[in-house]
């Protein structure tokens, strides 16, 4: 997206690769909205750490980061033996996969990279194939989000008041975002609308990241406390909910997303408000058979017991909020059942969650092409981040 940084407006991708330095370039999301910094990870281990520590976060963004990390690991291999190269790649894959467990995009992205490697090719050729495939995943992520915008645009009527949860914006992807794509498309057409951003405790991705994104694009919005949505719905102040997802089960239509999404879906149903989930195809999991089998990440209790922010002196600091002797639980995601979801906005159109499995061939599921999603223009990765 185009953003103003230190007085200059320019285009950035959330994730990019600097081939000369073999570095993954990441907008450091821990520092937004207060500071805009780009962090370069030079090894696949540093890349995995950046995912775990949420320098980069959001399903599509960590998918692209893992794909680049796998390529980075492949490029770092020194040796001639094919079996050692394969073992090295397997270790890199597992390290990146373990960084964050709930989103399926990193696994799908890395599988796409692995599938692009020709085992009969030389190691040098496979290293080049890995990087090209990672680049392709990143470009497809952008194309998918743009297509989500085109399909979701019809949902946004002038004057609407929308609710979104967490950040499924361009910072959660390589560019454009999933839940935000219809908003950016409607804004580009000059349709007026207003967005409520759930603050999204404990890490406040709504208050920090979504609000920053929308402000950068000049879209009218308010940050609301997570507990305010029910009241606003009851007063008729919310017309539509659009959220993202970290994993959608193709077999059941269940949706894993940031903790609190399920609550909002229940409230939306109670008040007859349409509830949509926007995803690229890399967020579809065609294997798991039940939402209860989705690994739900439990993060550090400090996230719940306190909060990060800026001090009056401009220093980034964590402050304790909760009672000093109390422990906390911090499940980071929840699972929303399909009956609470009006539709899934995909790059190929809006699908009812219960129809995903029937449409699996078209959506890149088991009966279709598992690793590539044909029909999208591949844009060159020329919009890389500055170094
Ligand atoms: O913990 P995060 O910030 O990586 O969580 C992921 C999310 O941002 C949300 O769950 C989002 O709505 C889906 S990711 C596109």
C-alpha cells in the first residue's frame, strides 16, 4: 500500500526479499503505529524468530515470510549431496512451521515452494527454484487479495457502518489485505462508509494496525473496545461485519480467527447482521476434519496481564495492568462454526461455508491443483521494500 513515512508517500509491501543480501525484509509490526521500521532477517532462524515474535503477523504475511525463509534456508546450503540438501530443507521447513501453529498459510506456502523443486535438478538450480516459488507465492497473495476486493465490493453500500476484528489488512498480507480489500476497493470508487475497529486485546492489532492502515488511506473509522460491539449492534449502528481468518476448514466451513471473532459472530447472528470472512486460497485447509483439531496458539500471559505502548517520553514500554500476583490464560484464536457465517469472500467469488467442500476442485482443494491457483495475473515482485 501507499503510506506516508517520514513525510514521504510511497508504496511498501509488508514482506519482501532482498536477493543480493539474501534477507527477508519485514515491516516491524511490533512498533506500529508509533514507529515505521524495516527489519532484515539474514538467516532462516532469524526469519522463524521474527514470525514467532510477531515482527510479522497475519496469515498471508507469515505465509510469504515462511516461503522466503524456506528459500533463504535453501540458498544457505553448502554442499553437493542431494540427500543432505533434502534433510537440510526438511529441518528448515519444520523450524519455520513451528514458529506459529494456528495459521495454515505458512504450511501451504512452504508446500508450494517444495513442490516447485525438481529433484533431478542440481542443488544450485533447486535453490533458484525455491526463491522463484517463494516470490510467486508472494505475488499470488497480492493477486488473491485484489480479487477479494473485486468480489467483496458489492457488499459495501454507501453510508454503511462496518465492523472488523483484529487486522486482516495489508499488514497481515503482502499487500492489500483480505478483510480490508473490499473497503479499499469501495474507497477507491468514492463510496462513503465508516469502519469500527475492535481494539482486539490482548495485542491490540485493531487499535494499532487496522486503525493505522485506515488512517493512512483516509478511511473514516473509530477504534472501539472489544466489548462495545454488542451495544452498537443493538442500537443499529453496525450493518456488516467482515473479518479475516488464519485457517478455514474446507471440509466443514469452520473458521479460525483472532480470539473474540466467535463472540462477534454470535452477536451478529443475534442482531441479524451479515457476517463475512475474507480469505486468499492459501488459508484453506483441506485436510483437517474438525475445528476442534485446529491447533490454537496459547501465547505468553504477559500479553493479557499488561499492554505495550509509548511512554510520554516516546519510549516503547510494557506496563503491567493486572493484579501483580494473578496468572492469565491467553488463547490467541477461536473457531467460529459455519452456521454463523454468511459467506466466505474468496478470490474466486463468495461461497457459503457449507459449499466449500463441494467447490474444492475450483478452489484449489484435493481434486484440483493443490499448489497453484490458476487464473491470476502474476505481478512482478518489483514493488519490493526499500533497503
Ligand atoms: O496473531 P496475529 O496477529 O498473527 O493474528 C492473525 C490475525 O491477524 C487475525 O486472526 C486476522 O484476522 C486473520 S490473519 C489475515
